[in-house]
C-alpha cells in the first residue's frame, strides 16, 4: 500500500495523462486544456503524505514487534518528513 501510494503520487505529478472517473485520458487536440500544475501538485502531495503516514504505521509495527529483518531507517539527508523521493531517469 505504501509503494502504491508513492507510485501513484509520482504518476500523477509527472505523467502527461489525466485520470477521470471513466478512464485515463491524454489531452491531444488544441481544444483540450491540460490539468493545471497546482492541481497535479495537490494530488501528488496528498498521495505522498498518505504514503508517509502508512509507512509510519508499518515502521511502528516492525519496531513494536521486534522484527529481526528490520534494521531501522536512515533519516539523515532526507526531507522534513523523513523521505526523499527522486525521479529515476
């Protein structure tokens, strides 16, 4: 669920397609107007924050149950929320 939210956030922000209730559309003709950057940024931020909250729940579970495979998280050099997302080119 965490990965899905992060992936969807990136998809919304950096893709040229628009999700509608009926399908995904790409604006191709001159009468079409692409989605505004502010609305894409808002959806991106909302989904990213949701993923961060989900990760916090997963991390708390791993720490609380003492999972031997979990070594903790490195947080130095990350954003204020503890995550740094970069675009893979």
